[in-house]
C-alpha cells in the first residue's frame, strides 16, 4: 500500500509525545517564528555581540526606563569592572548612532555605581512615578540587605538603601496598572512603593514558602510561591492589594514542583513548574499549566533527560504582545536545548511552545552554561549568558544575517503502526522562493538511530521545492523503516551571508508499507 502525506500546518508547537499522530505538533522548533503564522515557519536573524566589555561588566538584567525628557533607554544591570559593586549602563532605543541597538557599546550616566559589594540581579525594575530604577543588594557581616534606587538621568546620587529590609531571596517586581504602585517580592513577603512612600511588609505569606514570580491578573496581584524544602505543592495566591486585610482573595494549589514563572496571557494565568529538582524524583520534567478561574490545568509536559542543575530553573520572563517568553535549559533526544522559549495561543485556542532563540547562534550549549536574563525590545533580543565560564551578551543582528540554523523536527511518523516496515519512495521540501544565499536541508532518523542522515540539500536560487526519490541503481536509495523522523534545517548557504533564507511551508513524502508480518 502506498501512502502519501503532506505536512503544511505547524501551529501546535512542540510536544514530548513523540509518537503524537497529529503532525501539527513537532519534537523540536528552534530559531523559527513558530507563532505568527499557521502554515509557514520563518527563521529569525542570527545574533551578534551585544556588549563591548562583557567579561568585566557582566550584565545580568535589563529594563527600559525614562532617561531624559520623553526619551526612554534600555538599561542593563552589571558590575563595576574588577569588583562586584552594581553598575548600571544604558543604550539608546534607536539605530544608526553610537551606543544604540545596532552596536555593542553601552553608555553611562553619572552616579551609576553602588558602593556596596554584594549585588542581587533578580530585581531590576523602573517605576515612572518616582523616576527611579530599583534593585537589590545582599548581606555580609558588615552590610545588611536593602533595596537600592538609581536615577536613570544620573542627576541624583545612587541611593544605597531606598528601603532597608532583610531578605534571603528576591524576585522581579512590577508596577500594577490598576493602582500604579510598585510591588517587590522577597522571601514570603511583598513590599510596596506608592509614589515614593514605602511599606516594607504589605503582605506576609506562610513562612514555608518563597515568592518566585508575580503577575497582574485583572485587578489582582497573582503571586507564585514554591516550597522552601523543594518538596510538595506550589501555591498561587490572588491578592486584591489591600494591605489592611490578612485574608487573601484566593489560594490556588498549583501541584507538585517548584513554580518559578507566572504570567497572565489572554486572561489565563500561565505557570511553569520544574518537577524533580531534588534527588527524590527519578523523572525530571517541566510542567506547563493554565488557570482560568476553576483549577490549574496541565496543557504540556516536557521530560528532561538529565537532572536539573541549580541554574537550570531561572525566574527570567517577559510578556510581549500576549506571548510569554522565558529562559530554559533542558535535554531532549540526547541534546541540550538552551535559550529563550515562547508560549502563545494558537488560532484553535490551545497554547503552543517553541524554542524562540538560542543564546549564541549554533554554539552547542554545555551542561554548565547559564542564561541569566534577556529582554526583547522591538525586534531586538538581548540575552546575557555564561558560555564555558565566560560571561557574554548577545543581541539580534541589525543586518539581515542568518548565521544561525533554524530547526524543525517532525513527530515520529509510523503511519499508525510501528510494527510494519515502510519503504520511503520520495520526499519533497516546500519553501518560499529561495534567495541566492539560502540553504534548506532535509534529514532523517529512523528506528534505533540516534543521529540524523542528510537526504537532500537545496541551494538553488528562486526554487520553491526540492525532492529526493528512491533510485537504488544510482546509489540514491532512501531508507526502509518502521518509524522515522524528518528534520528540516534552514540557514545561509555560506555561513551567515546577508539576505533572507528559506521560509518553510511544507514537507511531503511518499512511503510504501511492506507486508512483512509473520501473520
């Protein structure tokens, strides 16, 4: 029996169910825009250096703040060269001039360095009412913990102790749109700043929990908490922001695992939990849930093939255009996948997951590598990371360069029966008109194989497709298989040549089922 199939819908994103029969799912989507379109995958540009002094400045967080008049700038939190004192630098939100988004140089204002040598990088938030950026400093035998304040205009002295408060953990703050008040989570508490007036403890939650992430949820502040022990349930609290009451609006059991990221997307609370961060669990996985007023519902689980390390569950997140971006390192199908990931709603109403950007093009990540934070500003993605122990910052290339490989892997295709043998007769990759420097490669991996074999490579300018057929007499024999996965790679034909590259619109293949059963 001859079977012909065509895959032209990529809308459901990644799944860990490798034998999922719905081919709208994939095993891997990386460096493609996998959310804007339903019937095509558009590769992102490659990245380049985003810092001219990465190993000394060691930037670890970003925010956008008002610098002067009506001019906003991109700010980065790092350290003063040679020491660990906090230092804040900025870039202009323009292109074509010095220290802007299309170069790797950063500028500084006056009064941009802390005198305290213990820096926290989890908190870096701008509050328009006070015109200040807030961060945290740590503890030592001689200096207590505190919230500092930096004037992004550089006019005021760096305020080392805008709020003196003891803490052992700190998370990113936010300014709630309902009341225009800044909320900062630390340990099991919330501090608030109302136009410069601080309340050190506006809310206290149970002491066996620590706050990891906060988000708006309508008029509420949604507060994600994980157990200090690393064992047991995480909880999400909904707080109406009334500090005069000790009774919260709602307490939502979020299930097993450390809930590290919480954000509202299109009316849903999205939570990302890591299960198996202790030796008590044999299986490590990332669990994605949504909440819409009843109870949290799991919409995806991704199993990690190795053990989560201490830096593999970062709190970094950003909401842009109703998409949730977050950083994650995980091992899938024997390979470490590390970078900035993305969750968004599909047109069918489900949530899809894809790996949006790698932190340094095609550099293979190692188990010890770290992504500290990221920010998407317009179409520029800045990522701060550590590669082999060396600190670096990457940013989206302002020129149309594609020195990065965009990857799509199908689910395992077995035509509904893994016991039967199939013979691949032909395969065709479909794409938009290929530029002169574009390259589209199709590979396969079958049955017990652990690596991919190239079937075809297309670099023909203006072509819309390329096929490979089974011609055994010429040595171009396509494989027989019981299960098979196809992989499409889109990149520049000559290592990052300027110009657009292959936009993938489909994959078609023909197989014959070989009747070789014993019965």
